């Protein structure tokens, strides 16, 4: 009689599933790291480096609401002050700030979509952290 407990055998499928689960967790961390690190947005009025930490997203959302109110009121001269990822100050009109906010949001959405594409493929690549898999 065998002493082997067949319920404890780890199959190749089990190993693959465990590796994909590990990669998924690491991919989520990489996605967060990339969003928080930010990017440089190429805007119609110049390039501005932004970060995507929760605080930064909150600031952009709040300033976007003010910019939308200014734009709705037809105010084209009042500026909003924005400190970028390199601590440079920018005085932006409502239209300029709304352009920045839209570009920042689109970039975060692109980072999210890149991670979802890898997850939904069912085979997260081993090199998922390489820049080739992510938007710049």
C-alpha cells in the first residue's frame, strides 16, 4: 500500500496558476509604481511632468472643478497655480488646466488598460515590468 497522498500532488497546471497569481500581484504593484511615478505630458502649451499619487490626483481633480467653473463663466484670464512633479510652478488658464487634467487622466487610463490587457491575456509575461509593455 502506498504512502503517497495524491491530493497533495502539485501539477504543472498548479505551478503555472501559482506563478500567474504571483505575477498578477507583482503587476498590480508595478502599475501603482508607474502611476505614482508619473509621466511628462506633452500639451499644446508645453510639456509638464506630473505624478499620479492619490494626493496628486486629488489636486488635479479639485483644480479641474475650479477650471470648469471658470470656463463655464467665460473667464479666460484667471489662472490656476499648479506645482508639477519637478516642483516648478505653472500659472494656467482654465482651458490649459483642463487640457492638463484630460491628458493626465488619459495617461492613467492607458496605464490601467495596459495592466488589464496583460491580466486578461491569461499569460502575464515574465518581463511585465519592462517599458515595452507600458505607455510612456
